[in-house]
């Protein structure tokens, strides 16, 4: 928990320093151990955008089980190296889901503010998780711990995991992969340690759309490239990020219409 709290503070300062986006000063975030029934490694439970007054946002982290053997603990903690914690925190907290949720309080469309809440889990939200996956790459591209290649490697590892999720979600639910096949895919193609690979495979059984992280990031990168090409030297990266987050949760074709009215190009090329 202390390591996560420290890196969230470091990322917040970095986002402000680099002008990635304006960070509202009045909001705070609590980092806490995951609840016993949580299946994931980490999750963001941000104050809902329509909640007035806002409630506490909580960033849950799943630590080693109390009854784990030393070998099991070591395998689990391979997923939580300090560089990996930083990339995870960029996704879940800053400038990922938590910052996005703060901007969504200003989203003009109520539908786009509560889209995530309208979908029972699993939810096909390439807009929400596309932004958070983009946030991981963004902080590395902007130079977060550029003197240590382990951070870029951790981000590449997260990207590989998202690609295997896309494969797993499709292959598990078409019968092409068994649960063991999916776990093997995460071990061999995303290079995850066995406990993490098993957990990822199990998630695919009830969340077949978890491949949208990768597709959403690809769509966002395509949109940024096209907006930058339109604006040329006038392109404002900070304004682009803030407008995108403020536009809320929407399919990427809708994000393109909001930022590039009348555009008919593919969402992903």
C-alpha cells in the first residue's frame, strides 16, 4: 500500500509538470487492500460522476494472501514490481480512470456520464479502458522514469497482456481455447507468472470483452493522430486530453464526431 500511495503522488506531480492535463486540486484518492471477493489485481472505484456530493474514490490493490506459501507470494509479487505498480497506477488512477472520472463530472450528456453504470459487468467500454490503457503509454512517452528502461518494459508487458486478452476473450467463448489454453497463452505470449496468467484466464470466462482495452487505445491513438494532422502547429495536447475526458464514455465513432465533425474515416486503421 505505501508503494502505491507514493507512486500515485509521483504520477500526479508528473501529470501537472508535463501539462498532460489539469488535475483538480480538491479531490483525493484512498489506496486500500482489495475486498476478499475481488478477483483482480487492482481496481478503481471512483466516485460516480452524478454523485452529489462526491463520495471517496478508492484504489484497491490485491496483496499477497495471508496463507500464501513463500513460493506463492514470490510468484504473486512478480506482478507487483515497482515499475509495474507505476504503470498499473497510471491506468487505474493518474492520469487514467480516476482523473477521467473527475472530468466526467463536467460531461454535458447524462448518458455519456453514466454509460459505464448502464452496463452490467462485463461492459464493452473501449472508451473508458481505451483511455486508461493509453494513459499507461502516455506517461512513458512523456518521460516518466526515462532513466530506467524497466518502466518502458513494464508498459510493454501490460500492452502484451491486453493483446492476449483480446485473443482469450474470443477464443474462450468460441470454444477454440480451454481455460488451460488461455492460461498458457498469458504465460507464453504475455510472459506473465503462473498465478497472474491463471487469474487473467479466469477473468476471460466472465468478461469476454476485456480485449477492448487494446482496441480502445488503438482507436484513441488514431484519433489523436488525425486531430493533430488537422490542427497542425495549433494542436494543443493538454486541451485534447481534457476535451476527450470531458466527453465522457462513448463509442469511438462518437468521440470522432465530437472532435472531428463529419469525419468518415475508420475508427482504427
